[in-house]
């Protein structure tokens, strides 16, 4: 098993499953992209949802094959809320960099989903 990458801007307590189970299993390339994205953006990011166990993903109404799932696979998605800039800037940069092939801005709920779905060829961008 590979050791999960440690990043300066995202800590284990923020990324682990928020149901209380404490599961933490992220894809290292995804974490690296997230860290570089954070530097490019220049804003602190609050993780509103990190990785999820299967149970918590259901409770959070995530889709069945959500990239947040960290059980049986490494998670490749995160929901974030910017603390020093607006969601629009986050969305634009996420699309521009091409780091993620799932970028969804939940406008009314004020957070952005950044994900890498390895089974998806075309990028998926949405503002809900
Ligand atoms: Zn959990
Ligand atoms: Zn998400």
C-alpha cells in the first residue's frame, strides 16, 4: 500500500470522512493537483466534504460511484469553499487548469466540487 501524500495546505482532519468513522484514503496524484491548485488560487480553502465511506456517501446523497468514496478505492474528489476569494474565481481556475474533469459549482450552497473521474473521458462542468 502506498503512503498517502502529506500536503501543507490540507490536513488529515479536514480530509477524512466526516461521519465519524475517520476513514482517510486519497489518491496521491489528486492531492498533488489539489495542493498546486491551492497555490495557484492563493486563497485558503475550507474542505466541506473530503473522502467518504460508502455509508456516509449515501447519507450525503452522493452519487453511487462518487469520487468521494474512499472504501475499496482512493478518493479523487473534494468539496471546498474559498475563504479569501469568491466561488467564481475557484470555478474559473478549476476549469482553466484542467486538473479536474468534474467541476461543479453549487452556487446556492456556496461550495465547489473538484473531482477526477478516471472513467470519464470528457470533462464535466456544471453550475447548479
Ligand atoms: Zn465514514
Ligand atoms: Zn463533491
